[in-house]
C-alpha cells in the first residue's frame, strides 16, 4: 500500500513550471544572436541591438520573421516579437540589406517628439 502511494505521488506531483519563452533574433551581418523575453516590443529590441553594435557596423532598421519560400513578416516598432514556429526565424534588417548606407537617405524619416510638442523635423526645417 505504501509503495502504491509513493508511485501515485510521483505520477500526480506537479511538474516544475516551464521557463518563460525566450525569443532569439539573428543579427544579420554581425554573426550574433540577441535574446529577448516574450512580450518584448520590436522597437525596444532594435534600440538595444543598435546600442551594442561595434563601431562601423550597419544600423538595424527593423526585425522580420523569415522562412524559406515565404514572404517575410516585418515587425513595426510597437509590434510585440512573436515566434511563428516551425522553420520561422527572427532576424534583423540593416541599411546594407537595402543596398548600403547611401540608400538609407531615401527612407522616410519618422519624426521624433521633443519637448513642448515641437517636432524635431519641423524644428530642423524652419
């Protein structure tokens, strides 16, 4: 009877909780992988990756999910990073992926809010 109870407690004992999911982002051209907690916004991940870049490394523009023979899924700055599962990988997109740093001049600039509600681009253009 005691042996039966011992076996039952092993079978019915709660399993240790799984560790929280971690998302890995492959940093193209840098040979590095960055890890982020589930729920991380793409903009934060891009900012953190760019802060860790070596001098002369191309800046990361955004993160995308890629899979062979599938259209990439781009994450905007406020999107939460997601693991889409089998075969999908998260990777960075840099200015070099768009033909080099000169091409970056053609990207639309997103204004950054500064104090008193004045737009940085409005201030520079006046």
